[in-house]
C-alpha cells in the first residue's frame, strides 16, 4: 500500500512539473514588458515558476529608486526612446524612432503636396528644400541608416519631388538624377545630403582640441588600421568597395564611402600636427604673441579687436588687450561659462577661418 501511494505521488509530482514547464514555455512566447519582444525557445528559465523573465529582461539594468533632493526622478528603461538634443535615441543606441520620425515627415510632406495641388511648382520645391533636406541632414551623420531603409527613404524623397513637380508617380527617377546639361533636373538626392552633412559633422568634431576631437581621432585611426590605409585618400579608395552596412560602422569610413560612390574625392588630413586644434596651448598662445594677430570678439556687447599679450597657468589662460587698452583674460580651450568670452581657439577660427594652420 505504501509503495503504491509513493508511486502515485511521484506520478502526480511529475505531471505537476510537466504542466508547470509547459506554462513556462507558453509564457516565453509572450511579449515581455521590458524588451517588448517575443522570446524564442533559447530563453529557458533556470527554475520552474509561473512567471519566468527572459534572459535579456533578467539581466537588463533597470534604474529605479533614484532621487534628487528627495524627489523621485522619472525612470526610463534603456529600450525606451528618449529625445536628446533633438534626436530620438535610447541607451542601446537604437535609432529606430528617429528613422521613423524622418520617414513620417517625408510621407506627411508628400500627402500635403498631393492635397494642395493648387500650390505653384516653385513654392512646392521651395517648401521641400526648406523642410526635407534639413530634416534628413540634422540626424543623418549621427544615426545609422540600414541600406534597405535608406532605399525606402530615397523612394519617398523622390515621390515628394514628383508631387512638387505635379508629375505622375510612374515618372522615371532618372529625370531627377540626370545633370541639367543632359536634360535632367539634377536634384540633390538623400545620399548627397547625408554626405555633405557627414563631412560637416566630422569637420566640427575635429575643429577644437577637446574630448570630441580625441574620440574622432580614435575613430579615424581605427578606420585606417582596419582597412590597412595610410591616409584619407587611401581610405576613400578602399571604402568604395565596401557595402553600405560595412561602411556605416565607422563615421570616417561611411563619409568616405558616400563620397566615393558619388565620384568625389576629398583631400583632408584632419589630425595634421600643424593644425591649430593639434597645437599645444602654450605654443598656440606664443604664436599669437609673436605674430600680434588681432582677434575679433564681443566685449561688453561691443565688437572690438584684441591681441594676446601674456600667458598664464601653463597656457590654459591668456591675457588679452584691446586696441583701446582694456585688458581681460580668456581661456585657451575648454568652455568658459562665467565670463561669456569665447575660447582662444574658437575666436581664431571665427576671426580668420582660412587661417587653420600655423608653423612654429
């Protein structure tokens, strides 16, 4: 009798365990509140329970209980998109929300032009030029566009121009891409817009001696080392043979890939030791003293010309003197949030943009 009861209990226990295991597997196919994905069979729980988390949700960092001055801060999970400096991103560097925002803007413009066919062609083209190009160029150098989504973006962009020209949707795209001397409209396509914005973004990153320039230099050296190149010209030649997805993993490689596919060659040495951004603070300040180069700044809301007359704190600060004899101090690098004056490197760039290099 006892042996029969033990056997029956074991059977019941096994059935209960199998039922719990089936419930766990069923739960794994459902949509989880953190990752918002349906998990596959590879996410098995370590212990049998009715509500097992998937491995991604279990090990994801979830901020909670953060307070500032006694006030609880809003908690945003890493998978949730946030808007930072106008770009929709999340902590996992997923730019799906921003890409969707750009596509929605282009689609909305196409619908607007189709409904408002009474607009003249000139006004419609001006509307596209003032809205779509800045919309794409603003986030284009920062986010990564997969090739298939970029093709859809290009098709939507062309559709907007067809609506602006009041053409049929079946009109050949070659009419917009051909040069004007060959009977085309020579429209600036999204690839050219992103290419121009990408090179402008890299130029601004390398312009001043700060943390952004240091990160850009690391990215540039990584691109050269990965593709076995010596300079920017070699990198452009190698980037021409890369696919879109391969080139988009590095900012410099992607910019070179865009220009190469457009038939453009860029001659630029971003980290030349003779550039102003590459010069040491003391060396830059001493050159300004020796040459007595005048800098245009705003002093007490009045535009004035000033020269560097002294160096302080190992080149971190310089003494300036205006043509009227007024003296003040200015930082050589970093960011000045107290005096309101620009830093010396920025003032030089604004006063003399072509004067981008110097010799000791």
